[in-house]
């Protein structure tokens, strides 16, 4: 299977997702320090209009582990964007330098628009509150490696209104008929349009504002940061910041096989003492971004 543009999880079937995850399993030994020349002679361009640590560096690592090269757009103030260059023109230009482009942009829909102007694959690394498909793929991979996608009971916790990671993940999990509990303050509930789509896909979805009520009945706890940068009104952010905090005390009520995930960065929603427990899987989750993005890059560039 060759991927063209990777914009949204809505563009993938379950079978296509499974193919990507299987490819990541094959490439994981390379991600752990092996050597490969699979993408030798290929160049990846990374364009990040918003800050990033894990996504940017894991794409960089994935490309280099496979023998390819990376060119980085760098700081906005050092680019032609400050001169007024449009995103469409930037994409046209960089498409002449690279075999694929990874794009993060604050405007929802920017990646799909970029794909209309690009002659090389566009990989969406996050577009505002929209989509972050490779994060979802690595989340699915983490669940597959650390728990199970079959018969999954998962709670998605925190900012479910603005959080692009949970929007994409919830849709993908619906393809696996997961049992999902949505835990958030009333102000940050999952949008109704997404909930309706999930139910159409066959997901069993329920909502609550209380994490205590569900912690003993789930296999995976997916915690998200309440994102200050997504709030139009800072006062509204202050009303909900710190709504949930995962502590060792809370985990006394948990299923002993519970796995805790977080797309990172965290602020104070998971106590650092939890890191030392057998529940924590968020650092493994971060690593799994490398084999998954290896698989995505190889398939986007048409290399088996």
C-alpha cells in the first residue's frame, strides 16, 4: 500500500490502519538502534509553524534511522513567511526540494489545503484543533503493544473540545468498536458532531465529569493536557485548568492491568510519582512514534 497525503484519520479504513501498524512492528528493531538504508537518497522537509518536540524529533529520527535526510524549515522569523509568502507558495517551493513534507500549522484545514498545491506527499503533523493522524497511529500502536485493541475499554480524559489528539483517536477507536468513556468538564465536552460520528461507527460511548467513577472499569486511561493556547478567553481556561489529576491515591482504585497514556507535554495532570508505577506507558508511547512514523514515511515515499 502506498500512501499519498496523510491528512486525517477519516481518510483511512481499519484495514489500511492495520497495514501501517504491521509495518511499524517490522521496523521497530531499526527504531531501537538498528540500521537501514530503506530511504537512502530520500529527503524529508519539516515545516512547523507551531512548537513541537516529540513530533518534530521523532520524524527526524525516523527518517535518519532509515538512511534518509531531513531539511528543516527553521524559525518563522528566518523564513519568507515574514515577507508575506503564502502557505501555498511555500509548499510549492519546498515540494521541489524534498520527497515528502511534514506540516504543522495553527490553522485548522491548513494541511488539506497544502495537499492541493503539493506535488509530494503532505503529512499532517497537527492543524489547529483539527487532526493529528500520526499521533493517532502511534497511540493505536501503543495500545496494541501494551494492552489490546480487541475489546478495549478506554477513558479519554481532559480537553475533549479542543484536543485534536482525542478527536482523531476517538474516530480511529470507533473502527475497532472500542468502549469509550469521555471524561471532561462540562465546558470541554466532546463536540456533538464527533459523538454522533462515533456512534454511527459502532462505538459504545458514554460521558461523565468524574474520573473516580470509571478508573476501576477501564483498560487504558488516555490523559490530555487542558491546552491554554486553544482558549479564546484566558478566563475560561482558568476555570477548568487542573480539573483532573492522576495520582497514586486515585490509582488504588484502578484495574491492576491499567495502562496510562498521554500525548505529552504534561503540565500537572499526572503526578510525577505515577511515573514509577507499572501503570505509566506515556514514555513508551512517545518512543513508539519512531517506528510508526518510519512506516508512514516509507509508505508515503513508495518504498517497501
